[in-house]
């Protein structure tokens, strides 16, 4: 949704704003070339502010998305494994884990929000300084007969058009930054390669005594990346079609080996 919204806003607003800004500067040169030099100075400064804030907030929004995932993951674990948490009297520790993750998310969102909020005041300050400079230069040109009073009004209107477009662009930067962060996450999922290779067809006929087997494990071990020892070792069992098997794993063992598997402390394979 974030990627779709950001792309729609980019096509509707981001691509239109440069044409209006550049067109206003060109029209200013047709009115008075000396006064138009103010546009030449103002527009690059505004571009530095807009794209500088965009470049600064893009990696921060990626961090926000990661911390949001952490909060959602903790919520999902607690909802799925609520019986296990209550059985081992871990409500308080789980609440503390959630509050710590939520505090980190809140602080990061506020930090990014403060940076993004600089967009409007900075652009308004630059535009208003440029308008003051236009009025000053225009008064001098009118005094010497180089411009008419209507030309000054036209230049101010061109500057106001630039201001309107930049305000739209400033509001769009937040959405575009979020969309770019989310697009990177979507691409990471698409680029993930399966860790297991599955044969396109069976290598041979299934023996009659195994035709009713749904899942078969023989001396299977499981070691997580970076772990010093296997979490599971020498597991062997067979699940028949339609059979239900309950597997109970120690909560303490899960916390020590893989905290995110708390929600699967008790599960059924059918």
C-alpha cells in the first residue's frame, strides 16, 4: 500500500512540480533579467533543502519499518502463545519486552518526524526572503524606469507558484521516503532464494508400507545461524495422513535458543 500510494503521488505531483518551477523561472527572465537572477539563486537553494531532507530521512524510515516489524512480531508471538506465557507466569517480562520495543519505535518516529517537519518552515523562509528581494529590486527598477509596477506583481506571483509547488513537494517527500523504504523491503522478499531444493518429480516408487506417511523425519537436527550448538538433535518420527501429533518444547529452552519461537512452544502438525 505504501509503495502504491507513493508511486501514485510521484506520478501526479512530483513530475509536475519541476515543470512549474522551471517555467516560472523562464517567465521571470522574460519580464526582467536582473530580477530573475533572484530565481536562479533561490531555486537551487530550495532544491538542496528538499532533496537533502529526503536523503536524510530515507534510511531513517527503513529503521522505522524494522522497529515496527519488531513490535508487530512481539504482538503476534504473545497473541499466538498467550497460553504458554500465562502457564510460565511470564506476563510481566513480555509486557516489558513489548514496551521497550514500542519505546524504540516511538523515539525513532519522533526523530524522523522532526527532520521531515523542517521542510515547510525552511521552504517558506527561503521563498519569503526571495519575495522581499524581488520587492527591493523591483522598487529600484521602477524608480529608474526599467520595470512597471505590474511586472513586480507578476514576478511575485511566479514566486508564489514556486512556493505552492514546493509545499506540495514537501508534503510528498514523506510519502516518497516511506515508499522507497517499503519498496526495498518488498524487493528483498522477492530476491530471497529458497533454502531447500525440491525435486520436480519423485525419484522412485513409494513403498507400500510408506504410502500413508505424510511427513517422515529420520535423525534430523536443527541449528540456527550463529548458534553454538543445535537447538534440536536426532529427531525421528513419522506423521500419518490425518494424524495429529502434539510437540511440547520447554519455554526456558526456547527463550535461550530462539526467543521468536515462543509462540510455537506447543503446536500441532496435522
